[in-house]
């Protein structure tokens, strides 16, 4: 199969994936709205935490803004998984298996919807942050880096959702996996910087949890400016998860196509 | 209609729902795990917050968070039970139930029994884990009785409010309409810090939020210093009364549709 044919297949499937995601307000609106609601509640409820000695900023809103990006990405997992599960349940994947479509094209095409949703989320959260007075210490290049990191995180979580759907073949399993990803967010440095977490066991869990580094990568660009270590760790953790979950999803897709 | 028929319908519906909940890991495990995640994340990750000037709660941050998680567990026990009602309508079971039940009020009674059992089991698990991880209770037996009765009344309110929605919409898509208002009520209260330390619009929302009173009463019971007990009970009992009428209206709507 020629390269242009592969590009055509990816293009058609990516377009379908993007249009399908955007046509489902029930998928897009909560994925944007819920992180903003939680951001707003956290900012009012925990603003006094900025009085803890050593807290890196005097605005909890600015600190918590990074959480919206990662939480939004978690919703990508749900939406990607639900879409793939629906394709399996409706028999769409079975029909595709009868065509000369390449698995790589199918996989790349499915990612189109995840990235489109991730982009909408990232731009909305940046806009809300800017409107409500968050400062981006790293400037416009920093904001663009935040969008890039946020998309990579969305891709990683989205592929986890797709993997679960391809393995299990139903939407219920995707919904069941969602709380586990949510737990990863809760057991991270989402509410306080790691050095200010008092409980040793929680600090240890947060230190081993890659979600902490994703949050800290985004946060560093807003609060500290360019911090190469935080950024390298953030991109490495997000990229590592994206790569592993993409490989896992590809493998699950191969198995699913063979079954078909 | 005899009282006996109400009881027998309630027992049958309650037993079926409890059995479904316990025997389905996809329903049972998350309902126990979610409050635990909240407890661990807040008590473990935010314990330093008790060093903020103005944070005066002597029983400690774990106990402070337990007061919230208890309320959350109880409320969501009721909310998730009403999800079961929506599921029963989708599967067609409720239609058959409405046709066969001698006393239809017993159906709501049965769901309430299921919600209560669910809350009691979740509360037992969360309390055992909280005690193992540093929960410090200064309140006496009477305080604890007040605490658990109060949160179980909240459980009834959540179940009845959710039932009203589920019986009117009769689809699982009613889930967000049931869950989101409770989620907002819970988190627009002084969850992480005392009321005096809230800022911005959350401070205003908490002032009008009935769950603020319940949380403050919970934390007072736990600290052995009962606070705002009467207003909390009055508000919650008023909410139960209103939601009972709401649930009854939902039942009538479902009867008309059946």
C-alpha cells in the first residue's frame, strides 16, 4: 500500500473521529465544564492553603489551573474508550476488518478525536486562566508548550481508554476503568506541592505517581517560568504513557481484528 | 391498603436491590472505593492545611476530613440507589413491578431500605479504615449516635430526591441530573477548611448551602463539641419532607406512564 493511500485512510478516519466527537455535546461539554467547576470550587475552598509557608504562589487558582488540564485529559480516556466500544458494539469495526484498511491507519485515525477534544480543552482552560488573572510566567511560548504537553497527556489517557475498549469490547468496562484513572489523579500532587505534603506515605505515592510530574510540568510554566527539569519529567512521563498505551492499544486492535 | 403489603413490597424490592448491588462487582467495588479515594486524598494529601492560621479544629485533619467523607458516602449511597431505579425502568422491570405491587408506596420504601443498607455498609468500611489511619474521635456515645443518625437522614434525602428524578425520566441518562446537584452541594460546603477560611464565591455559596450546617454538626459531634445540631436536623428533615413529596410525584408520573 502506498504512502498516499495510508495518508488518505488516516485522513478519512481522523475526520470521522473528530466530527463524531464534536457532534456529541454530551461528550465535549462535561469534559470542559467539569474540570472548570472543580477548578473554581478548589480555588475558593483551598485559597487559604497559599498561607502555608513555602507555598509557591499566592493564588491557589494559578496553582490549581494545571489540574484542569490533566483532569480534562482524563475525560479523553472516557470519550475515546466509549467511541471505540461503540464502534465494536455496533459492528463498525467488523465491517472495517473486511476492507483493505491498514491497522495503523485505523489507530492513527482514532486519535484524531482525542486530539481535537484535547485541543478544545487546552485552549478553553488557557482562556479561562487568562480571563481570571492567572499569570503565565513563561509567556506565550510557555502557553504553547502547555498546549503541547496537554495534548500529549490527552493522547496517553485516550489510548488507555481505547485499549480498555478494544480488550473488553464494551463501554461498561471503559466506565469501570475511569475511577482507576481518577484515583491516579487523586493520589498525586494535585492539591499541594509534593514538598508540602505532610504524610510520608502519601508523599511517597505522589512521588512515584507519573501524574504528579505531568501536573508539575504544566504548573512550572505558569508559576516559575522555564524549569527544564520539571518540563523534561512532565514530557517524559506523558510521552512514556502515550507510547506504552499506544503500543498496548495497537496490540489489542490486532487481536480484535484477528477475532473478527 | 394494609401496612403488611407495604412492608412486604418494601422488603422484596429492598432485598432485590441489595442483592444486585452486592453480587455485581462493577457496582459494589466503586461504591466502596470512591469514598476511600476521597478520604485518602484529602486526609493524606492535604493534612498540612491544618497549619493554616485560623484553622482551629483540635481533633485533627483526619477527623475533619472524615466528617465530610461520612456525609459524602451517605449521600452517594442514596444517589446511586436511585440510579438502580433508572436502570430498572430501562430494563422494563419497574413496569412489571408497578403492575404487580400491591402497595406502590412500598416500592419507594424498598429503595430506601436498599439505600440505607448501602450507606451503612460503606460507612462501616470507611470508618474502619479511618480508625486504622488516625481517626481521632473525642465525641461520646450520644454524639456518635447524633452523627450517624444525621448522615443517615441525609442518605434518605438523597435517595428520595434521586428517586423523584429517576421515576420521572425513567432512563439511565438521568444519571447526571441526579448526581451533579449532590456533587455541587457537597463541594460547595466547607470541605477542606472551616467555613471562616473559605474565600470567593464558594464562601457565599457555602453560606446558603444546607450541607454546610450538616458538615459543621458532623465535625462538632466528632470533636465532642456539638455545634448547630438543631438547625442541621431541622434543615435535613425539611429536605426529607420536600423530597418525599417529590418522590411521590415521581411515582405518580411513573404510574401514569406504565
